[in-house]
């Protein structure tokens, strides 16, 4: 069967999808349509999206949403409220204030940041399981699912590909990689996934992981940043302070079965020390990690080491 690849610019990144199927072009056409549907549902940067309907009605009324959007908001709220979590889907007001990754990025005043922090309490996201509605109690609240949406979408895409009879596929949502089925290029069936080197231009890998029906999510301070007055600010904000996280970590990779889990744990853990990251993920079933520090130290889960196919 032929292997075909399609590349599109969506969700603020470059998305690549490769599938092996007798009707690969048809499958890829359908995948692109689904991606547009998901972007329209989960985007915090499109005023017409379903998520933005929730944000526009903050403090006004509950909004009935698609079951998948409701599920992701519920998952996001749960992990936003976990002890010591650096993930907060209610951090939208601060994301909108900083605008890191956009041409109009700026450094908000400390007064502005303190004011906006008071409207980022995830506990004030009110969910009604029976009605499938979402209500934001504070009129200044704004949900941003940017930390978890790509992983959730990757999982939805795997379900879509299964329903279309695809047996092998590789999904790359701007560095969020999902492997599905066996690799047609490797004798052992494992896909080889390069992990971006935090200190070198994109496309340079610090190591390569072998993966099979797994997600590889990497988050790093090198992904989006801007410089103002000789100081560089990266896009990963600390929900406690409202400023970019100050951490010894330059890059954090999570390997998991579900891609949304990779997104959740890279976001929850990025503000912790390398040792704390490893201690946290060690007891988590099906969650493995690799950390690169600013001092160029590499930490890796013991059970991940056999799947490293290039030296660190």
C-alpha cells in the first residue's frame, strides 16, 4: 500500500500527517476536513470557535458545547486544580495579555498581571454534566486550551484513522507526535522520533526515541519567545505569578499512550526541578519522561532507556 504525506498550516503550527492506505489521498482529504472542524471547536484565537462562545459568555450564561469540547474542558479543569500543577486552562487572560508567539507580543505591567491573576481560578469554571454546559463565573475569565488541545486532537485523529481502516500513520502536530501502527520503514516496526535539541536550530536532535502506538510530546522554552529591552521571554507562563516560568528545564518530553496525557504532564511538571519531574512520573503507569536542563544535563526514565536509539 502507498504511503502518502500531507502538510498544512493550522492551529498556529505546521501539521504533517502520513498514512499508509490504498486510498491515501482520500483519507488525507478527510483528515484535513476533520482538523478544520477541531480547530473551529477548540481554538482560543478564532472569535468564531465553539470555545470562544464560552469565553464570550463569561459571567453571562452557561453555554452548551460539543461533547468532545466538554470532555477536554473537564479534563483540563481537573488537572488545573491538582496540587502543585503548572497547568491552568483558565490562564487565558494572561496569555492574551502577553501575546507571546504573535507579532504584537508585549510585556504587561505588573499591575495588569496582578489584576488578571484574580480571574484565572479554574474552580470558577462551572460544568454541568447532564446539560453539557460550561459557565465561567467571572466576566473577565477566558479559557485557553492551548496546553492540551493538540494532544486531545491527536487522539481524536487516531480514532478517525481507525474508523477509515488505516493501519499505519504518523501524526505530527507541530512537535506533538503520535505513532499509530507499525512503521513501514523499520524492520522492527518501531517509529524513530527525533527529540529536538533545545540549544540548536529546529531539526537538530538531542536523541532519537523508538515508539510504537505511542505519543511523544515535547515542550520547551525555545518554542516561542520574544525579546524586549535585552530580556527574552518564553511562552510557558507560571499560573501562580503570571510571568514566564523560571525553571532549570530547557526541554521536557513525555512518552505516553494517549497524546493528551503527554500534554497534561509536560504542562503540569514544567516548573519543577528535573528530580521532581522524575519522582512524579515514576509511579505513573504508562508515562515516561526525558528532561534536558539549561545546564545541558539529561534525565531519563529508567524504563525509557531501552527505547533510546541514538546516544545522548
